[in-house]
C-alpha cells in the first residue's frame, strides 16, 4: 500500500516537471529569437509611487509604534516609580519634621532647666548686672582722626575693603 | 483496515474449518498426531496475527490511511454545525457578559468598598497650631503629637500577662498595674493618655495585637509658668482659653484636613490624589514682644518680694515706650499651662488686665503733666504744704503728717519727691474741675487701653456731674484715689510721659513671621500713629521731676548707678467692698521710666496687699523695678548716662571716660548715631 502511495507521488511530480519545462523553453525562445513585440519584465523601478508611499507609511508607523510603546512603558514605569519615590520622600519629610520638633522642644526645655538651676542657691552662675559691664566709648572722629589713624590697626577696615586679606594669626 | 481484518479472520477461520487432512493422512489413524498438527497450525496462525497486530501498532499503515482520507475528504457545508459553533460562541459571550454584570453591577458596591479599604489610607497629617516665640526667638508654645493608648484584651493573641510585661517596659508602669487595668474590661481600656512619639514607635515595634494608638495634639509650653499670663493655655479641645492663645486664636490655628490617599501593595502612599499645597505647611510663627530673659528676671524678683512680704499677688510690666511693645508681663502667683487643669481657676485671669485698683501716688506725675500742659502751674512754682487740709469737710493729709507735719513752701519737684498729697491738691485746684475732668478722659481713664490681650476691663471714673459738683473728687484724684484703673493702664499712662506725650497702646503681639524673619502679618495698632496728648516739653519736665524722686525722694531703692532713672512710688489704700477704704489692705506700686535723656522703658511693679509695717511702694515694688532695669541694661546693652558718682538731678551729658573727648558728646543714639552702634559691653 505504501509503495503505491510513493509511486503515485512520483508520478505527479514528473508530470509537473514535464509541464514546466516546455513553457520555460518557450519563453526563452521568445526572448531570444523574436526582437519585435518584446514584453518588458516588470522591474523594481517601475513600482508605483502609491505603493512606495504606502511602504514608507508602513515603515514609519512601525517605527512610531515602537517609539510610542517604548515611551508608554517608560511613562508608566515613571509614574509607578515616582509614586514610590514620593511615598519614601514623604516619610523622610515627616521624620525630618518630627526631628525638628523634638530638637526645638528639647532645646527650649533645656533652656528652662538651666535658667532654673541658675536661680538655685549655691549655683556658680551669677546674673548679669550693669556694674559688671564695660562700655567702650568710641573716640570722636573729629580732631582725633589725625592722631588715631596712623596707630589704628589696619586689619579692620582694610581687610573688609579688600576682602581677601588673611585674618588668622 | 477493516477489509484487511476481515480477510485475516476469514483465512484463519478457513484454516480452522478445513480438516488437517495432510497430517491425518500422513499419520494414519493416530489421534495424538492430529492434535499436534492442529496445535502447530494454531501456533503459526497466532504468530501471524501477532505480527500483523504489531505492524498495525506501529501505525505505518493506519496513519497513511488517515492522511489519505484527509487528502480526499470533501467538507460538506452543514448549517447545523455552523449553528452549533455560533451557539457555543454566543453562549460563552453571554456567560462572560453575565459575569461582567455580576461584578460591575450586582457586586460593585461591595467590591468597591473592599478595594477602597485595602488600597486607600486616610492620611491625617500632623498640622500643628502655630508656635509662639518671644522677641528673641525662644519658643514659648509649640505643638507636638501625643498618643493615647487603648487596649482591647478581647483581640489579644498572647496571654494578658505577657502583654502586660511587654508594655511595662515602654509605659514605665508596673506589669501588675497594667494587668489590673487589662482585667477591668474586654475592650476600650485607656492605658496611657499622653504617650510620646518615641514611645509610640517602640509600642508599634512590639507588634502586639489588640492595641490601638490614637494620635492627638498637645500644646507644650517649654518655659512652663514663665509666660503663662501672656501666652495662656489651650484646653483639651485645642481651644485657646487665656492670653494670646485665646485672643489670637485665628492666627494660631491651622485647619486640619484629612487626605485620602491610595496605597500600594507594599503600603507606601501614592500621591496622585493629593490636593495642592498639601506638603506645604506654612512656617509662620507668632512672635511676641515679650523678652523671656527679662521676664525670667522679673519673675524671680517678684516671687522673692511676694514671698518676703507675704503679699497676695504681684505683677511686673515692662513696656517699650517707643511703640507700646510689652517686654515683660509677669504675674505672681502663676500657673503651669502644661498642667492647667491642676491650677486654681482664678489664676487663669491676668489681673494686670482684669482687676481695678486705685493707683495712688503713681498717678501724681500725670496730674502734674496735666497742670503743666494746661499752663495752670509753672515748673518752678511753689505751693504751701500745710501737711493736712480739709476739702468739703473731708480731711486730707500727707502720709507722713504725723512725723513731718507741715512742710511749708515746696516746689512741684519736692511735692513729687515727698509724695505730698496736700501739695498735689493745691496743684489740681489751679484747674477748673471741668477742664481737669476733660483731661482725665483725654488720657483714657474710664476706658480700656485697647491692648491685644483678652478680657481687659475698662477703668472707672465717676461721671462728670458727680466729679465736678463736689470739690472732694478732684482733690482725691489729685493723689490717685477716687478712680480706678488696671495695672496695664497705669503703664500706658506713664507711657505718655515716656514717649514724649503720645498715647500708645500696650501690646504683646509683634506679628506673624516666617522662618526667615519676614513679617507676614502685623497688628494694625503698630501702623496707626498714636494720639499726641502732652507736648514733649511737658513730659521732659515731668520726667526730670520724677528723676529727682529716684535720686532724692521716695524712689531711692530704684537707683542704678550711672543711669538716669525716673520713677514714682505709690502706696494706695484698697477700696473695701462696702465703700470707704480698708484699714490694713494696701496696694503698693512703683513706676519707672528710663533712661531719662532718651526715655524708652516704662517699668511698673504692683504688689497687692503686702504685709508688714515697712510695706510701701519704695520698699516692696522699687527693688523689683531696679532688678528689672538692671536686666534691661545688660540685655539691651544700654550705655550709662553719666559717670558713676556724678551729682544727679541735672541734665547729664554723655559719659566720656576718654580724657579729651568732647563733653557734649551724648550717648543719646538719636543725637549721636555712632554711639548707638559702637558702645558694646564686655563682660
């Protein structure tokens, strides 16, 4: 049975071959031997412009599609990522606010405590009083200017005016 | 296949049906020989069947046949089959649609609720009430979140004893005590009221089921009772009940809006539904004019004096006369606003605003200023001080009449120095009662000062008819009795003298400022020009008279070497509830203005009902004022007015320690701009 199948297949292919060959020979014969009434084969240059423009459109749309898909993925990823980042940063902000609050509170409570300790008997802290202050009166600019200026230390005014003079000593 | 199977069967049956003639023939008559031949034939047949079966098992022939059949097959269009396919597809679509309807319509509300509860979180950000700071930036009031811990033993997954032991380390309570509380109910037990943020974090780390932390706001006053009378307190509902917390609540409160946020599977929040400005909490704070350093000094000294003289209460006020800013407002006894619920309710009122008293002799400089302004008297005019006189049959005498008797001819300055009542009556008698009454009204008696602290009450002044008809009312008003005012109004009145004659409004709020110190809001009273009451000449004359009071008179206790301090003592009898005056109860006060050459500060101390024979304005209140002035000098770095030891009472030129410097060089900052910047204390 299988032998029969094989033989029938072979037969069909043989018949095809016999059908193709004569027609190819005919064509060759026509091309070589009859110069009048030549039919030109369609060449690649003669693709109509509308087809070409469609091809361009197709290529462009493929590129655009990939670009859009890429950007959509990027934007989506960014939205997800940015929200996560926001969540983290918000928690960070809350922590910072809380630290600030606690620092302020503790600082003020310490101030109060130290001030109260200063009022206790036996403390080494003494309150400021006017008789412990020394006020320096500026020399008047008139009259003393001539004598004062040569002796005046140059660091103050000049350093400020130059701005770069070294101050450390 | 079928055909072939049939042929095999037929051939086999044919074999079986045919008699094994050959073998029978060959063996002759032996039955056993026939049987063996039959068996061998059977074996042969079965082996052929088996080989064919194996052949078919390998599928070569069967598959080939199937392919052949498919090649030759012709699809017959069948309407029935088409309908079945269509029906199956349609049925599937209908089922899907029904499921969609079930999910989107029927179960939608429940599912939506479920999703919301899983995905969204109600973010209630901690938006604190704005902080209150003093003029140098010390925080006087700040909000902080605290937590209330609730326990629900019904939801515990561990034994109560284990939970109690875990909680004990965080709460600082004994496990037994916590266990006792946990046994009290099945759920909703309040274990702790004001739990700090750190403690709340530690509790959350324990991950105990059945505990609940509820966030609340708590107002913290780090300086405790230092500024309680100015700042006030907020109650448990975050409502300001006293002081600035009450009067400026609209500036301090910020609205709290809870925001619904989506949450990712990991629990982090997604910001897509956040309203604009959610993150931006304005950083404004309410700045007061109070200086907590001066405040602390004043409080310490006031406490000492109140204790020393067994006084009922006392108040110290310091006002900057240039704009009316109160630098200090201390009341004693005070309360701790952090634990306001423990304090006596009476202490919540600031009696510097709410209680009237008769100012007594501290009012005399104002009477002198009125008389000078109306040109009823001259600064160098002399009056006969008889020591005791009768006005409308009422006796009026000096406080020291029993010892000093009649003083004879005295100048206006001496009248103030000795605080002579009789002399003051003579000065006021130079004016028409009607005109005098107009002036009392003009300086604001009988009205409020308009300060920004709450619950201020107006002073009391008799009506014009009563006041002008009898001559006793103007006479008693001459030495500050017969009308009443609040301590803050006394400061305002002396502010007229200190500010060159302007009626300024004492206030404590400087404005709303941001972190960079830029003003966001400032009170209107800072912008309106104050009303001019007296001429600057008049006020300067009166100030010099008051300076003499400190240098030579009753205010010696307030002298500060090197500084020109003006002042006036006051020891007034307290009016009794049934009319007249109480014999023993008095109210002592001292008001000071300094520095005289460039008046800036009004310092007043009022002590109510000090006990003891030596309880006078000069002994009780003046030392307080001196200490406060000392603090102001050191903190504000006020240079001395005169070299120590120079005779007082004269207009003193500026201090000139450097030999050869011009003696006319004044340390008045207005006169010498360089002096304002350069003198600096070295301590």
